[in-house]
C-alpha cells in the first residue's frame, strides 16, 4: 500500500512513520509513504503531490490543525477540497485539536529526554489526556515544558527557545502512538478513520 501525506509544514513529515505503523498494524505487510508540503493552497498541494507521485497512491492523508476545540470544520474543509481534485484516492484527515502540539504534551519522559535532562524531577505541570485538547495554547505549553525540563538559564535557555522547531520534530518522530495519545479524541478519530479507509480500499480492490 502506498500513501501520501499532505502536510501543513515540513516538520509534520514526522507523522509518516506513525501512519505507516498504523497501516501495518491493520494487517498490511508492504507499506510505503512519503510527505508532501509544496503547492500553496490545499487543493493545489494535493494535486501537485498526486501528480509528482504519478497518482500511484492508494491512500491520501491530509494534515490540518483544527485551530479550535473541535475538528469537524477542518474535516469538512478537507472533504470539500479533496472533492475538487480529479481522481483523488481514498483519503483520511489528520486533524489534531487544536494543533499538533496537543499530541506532544502528554509524554513527560520524552520532553525531558529531548532537552537532555531525562532524570530531571522539576514539575512540568502537563495536562492530562482529558485536558490536552481543551487547552487554548498547546504550543505554548510544550515550549514552556521544554524550557522547564531543561532547567536552563541565560544563553542555554535562549538556545532551547531557538531550537523549538527541532525539538518539536524530534518529539513528533518519537511519538508513542499506543500510549496516552490513544486517549485523545482527535487521535482516536484519525486512527479509526484510517482503519475504515483501508477496509474500503480492500472492498473495492
């Protein structure tokens, strides 16, 4: 099975191995996927991605942060946009609520490790899985947690601030998909939609 992930930004390419794992866990043995983040507006991004892949794509994933307390509007936007693209394959929306950082603020050990302080005991005050999607600024929560875990001051603290994008990518790549993340509504919907899309592909093969 071959898939394409239309990303909002380059760092979201870290989702590719997790999508691959989900598909393999569904029973597929041969899975190949790649990210695509060029093309401007979403419809054009999807068109150009499929053209570059020569339309040899079984399943299209479209990543869009919800930017609100629910992802329904984003999913409808994705559905409408994919509907505008000729010969689009089966698709799945990847819609974190409110943004991808909400998926990264649940693993305390990973945050401490990312800043080189795996044995730190400084309280990070991270939200529970039940709270994570209700917080208005998960990006700010993640940045503050990284800074707190680092116990850094002065220039090193400023360096960690500048390295936020790299640290975010590291956390995304190492995201444990079967941990607390599985309790988030947006992740569960993404996982279940993926399984349904794979079943639909199998039924039409």
